[in-house]
């Protein structure tokens, strides 16, 4: 029997004041970031570099799968609300 996939989910509250770092809770091959709030959300792989930014619209999501995976305690990206506050559901799949 093949090993079961492990799923970890984290809800991140975001605002416009600063960048909220997202830490990997356990080694994972894939991550899905879904904007569950009422405002667009910015995602950056380097919070100090706007060229690494993408915007996730309300209800939108982004998914990445890496062959080498995400290691526990890594901080692969940071999140920030475009305006107001919001929530983002981050799902890790091992």
C-alpha cells in the first residue's frame, strides 16, 4: 500500500501593516495558498523585493509543487493584505 499523503492547514490573518511570514509546519511537496478573505492579498518570496510579488484576488488561489519539497521551518513566502485585513488558507501536502 502506498504511503498516505499528509495534509496540514494553517489559517493566516493578514493586514496592511507588515508582512506575515509563513513557516512550513512539516516537510511538504506541495503548497496551496487560497485567499479566503474579502480583500486581495500580496504574496512575496522575498518581502523586501517587489519583483517577487504576485497578487491573489479574493477567492483565488496559487499552488506550487516542488520536486525537492519544502523543509520544515522554512519560510518560503510572506503575505500582506492589499487593503484592510483578510485571511488566507495555506494547505501543505506531504
